[in-house]
C-alpha cells in the first residue's frame, strides 16, 4: 500500500495545499528512500508559448526535496540553497514524475536532490540539489501541529 507523505492538505501551501485555488496540489508518496508525485502542468503554468515556466518547475523540485527531507529526517526544514539544471524544455500538458531524496542528513541540516522526468518516456527533464536547515524549535513545533498533526516529528 502506498504511503502518502503529505497527508494534511487543508491549507493554502502553493505546492501541496488543496485550499489554494491556484496551487499545484502535489501529493507525495514514499517510494523506498525517496518521495514521488505525479503532476501535469496546465496552461496557467506556461512561460514561453507552450512551455512550463521555470519557476513552476523550481517549485516542483523544492517541494519534492522538502517532503523527502521531512520523510527521512522527521524534521521540518526550510530551503537555504537550491541549484537547478534545466536539461530539456517541459511542455504544458506533459505528464511529469517528480522525485526527491535525501543525500546527507545532519542534526540541523540536510542535503537533498530532486528530478523531474517525463512520466511516459522516463526522460530526465530538470534536476536540482539543495541545502535545507532546521527551523527554530518553536516554529518547527507549530508547523508539525499544523501540517503533520498526531506526529511530533521527534524520532
């Protein structure tokens, strides 16, 4: 059975919240040591004619890495740095598979990677790596209560 990582969705996060009418509404599922979501960009995600805006692709990668970090470390961290390589243009309407995983975990930080693949052909389209830092303890507790209720995050 698939385990959804971001189970609480009644919030307005642009990436994963279902209460945001213009959001991406990403649903991430655990896949061994990674998390994965399927996403098909719509016309409102367009940059140049027919192509997905790079900022939307960056958001997909950031969300994948963030949820991979949460799933692996059991800490809510924020993006400190992210580097993206756009390998191929991504077309509006093209089904995508977004995957994120943690490469390195430390007490207060994590390094993660993410990739966007054509969901049909499997081609690598965009990839990123990033550094994530733990939020201050009080903020992290508040976020756990909001985004992952019933799980203290402390493991």
